[in-house]
C-alpha cells in the first residue's frame, strides 16, 4: 500500500487481485447491492467484487477475451459480455454472450450474437427502449496486422426477455455505419438527458444517438475528422460546454483536449509528453472536480489525471500511479470517497485507488 498527493487530494492504493492480463471493468447491481466485475483479455477468469474491493464470486474460469461488460437494465445481476476477443489478430470467434446468475458460483452463459472482431458494445436506453450498439474493430483479416477490412457499428433493439436467445437463435443486428478503420474507442456520454455513444476510429470521432420515439434511425454526428483511439466528452472548465478529450492515434501516444468553437472542435491542449500506448480513459467527476483520467500501457506506463485550474486558467496534469500499465479505469463513489479501479494489464494487478481530500 502506498500514498501520494494529487491536486490537494490523498491517494491510497491497494492491490485487490492479481489477474493475468486483467482488462475489462463494469458495474453490476445484484441482490440489492452494488458490485463491479473484472475480466481478463486472455483465457482467464472473471471475478465479482464488492465496493470495498473484496472478491465475492467467480463468474467463470474462461474462455475470457473480454473487452466489454454491461448490465442488462432492470435485471438482478444479468449482464452481457464479449467473449473470445483475445487480440486484434485473434478475434474471429468473438461474440456477445448473456450471463445470468443462478446462485453463488453458478452463472449461466448463453450466446446472444456471434460477431467476429466485436470489441466494444453498450446498452443505451431511450424512450422506454433498450438499444444494443456493437462496434467491430475490423470486419476480417487474412494475416497478422491485416487492416484491409475496416470495422463497422451495428445496432438492434434489445427485447426485455432474453431467454429465447442461444447459439442457435441469435439476435439480428443492423449495420448503422461502415468503413471505420481501427474502430477501437467507445465511451457512453449523457448529452441533454439522452444516453449517447462516442465512438473513435481512424476516420475520426463520432457521436451515436439512439432513435427518438417514433423514429427508427440513429443520428450520427461527426465530432472530429482526425484519427483517434478513444475519446470522451466532459466539461472540464465548467463553462457548460463539454470538451472533447482524445487519445490518438490507434493505441497511440498523444493526449489532447478540444473545445467547440463556431460549431467545430479546435485543439486547445496537448499533454506535454508522449504517453505511449494510451488506453485507459475516464471522464467525469473526481473529488468534486471534473477530470479526465488516462492510462497508458508502454513507456512510463502511468495513470494520470487532467483537471482545470480556475485561478491560473490552465489545464493541470497529476500522476496517480506509475509504471503499472493500465488498460481500463472505472470510477465510483463509496462512503463519500472517490474510488478508481484500474486493470493494470501489464503488471497483472487490479488496483483500487481511494482518493480523499487532504482536509478530510
């Protein structure tokens, strides 16, 4: 356990698990309690933790290959997960599965849809309906590092009852956008009270808005037309307009912030040094301040936060942890304290960072 200071905050780190190639993190509400899931990129287990960081169940031993997990809205612990996406070069058998709790250590797993190279997905709610949005990193490949077949974004309305789906009876998907090279980044962003998806690829950053009532079409907005690996919209400077924060290019080293000017996003900040293999991303509140949290998997392999200093009118970056190689990061508040969970993939550790004000 160690402590370090961050923008007038105290950080306490605790390693809560050692999971080989730990990767995906997701919240889960189950039996009237809040938990979070952690799953691995390779052929390793998925675990359930309580908000104190105690492991309370094992969901499966394998096969792993988990890029995303999302609870089915309104259910008691049922969630969807990607399966068998082991790497960009080993993802032809990837699928989305339905995971349903039947008791401690007993979780039923059924196929919802087989979707080669599916990397990120989410469930967005609007006007009483639930929509699945699924992003395929590519559409196929013939050899290692073959990027000749760009990815796509798929969508479907998700039925309230998923009991009919299995390997032989799969959900039908519709392509809503094509020609998305290295279709990697995904972040859910609430915009004007609507759950939307920010998707990043080589062609740029797009915002997908689910169909409004009485409409069957998704709205797709182009936010940026330059390559990005991941992006999020968050109002860092508190002026009521969300800034666009990006990691670029694909698995790249550049971290930037854009501000909307005359209807278009213009770059206003570059992180002062390269952050090789950027990957982990969070945008939201952190100890009462809007923050952008980034982790990268090569080079210094740091986890750091970027916030806005109202007095100096500039962005400030602060190191949260060093040389751990985070793949993903998840934030929640527990007992009045901000918690960051990071899957430090390069060091096989699941880390809990408890962040409190120095004055507390």
